[in-house]
C-alpha cells in the first residue's frame, strides 16, 4: 500500500513537470522537491510480510482447489458420457 501511494505521488509530480507548457520557465535542479511526508525507503514490517505471505498461500490454495474441482468435473462428465454411450 505504501508503494502505491509513493508511486502515485511521484507520477503526479513528474506528470505535472512534463505537462507544463513549453513557454514556462525551465525547471532547475532545486525547483522540484519531494514533499517532506513522502517516505523514501519502503520496507515491509513483520506483520505486512506475514499477511502478504498468507495472502499468497491462500491464493495458491484456492487455485489448486479450483483445478482439482475442474478435473473432477471433467472426469465426471467423461464417465457419464461413456455410460450414456454404452446404453
């Protein structure tokens, strides 16, 4: 979440600099300064890492379950088709 906020802020700053008209004064090295409340280094704390790992594990579990269910469904359909074909 922090990274998206920082990315949005940086894109907004660069977008404003690029969108300025050509007749505007040239941008010097000290004119564009990042606001003081933007965090420059982004590191996840223990809880964020834990929740991210848990989220990924749950996604993989769900993905595997959906694959198993699909295979089961296909196997069931093939069995029914064979049974109907024998009649």
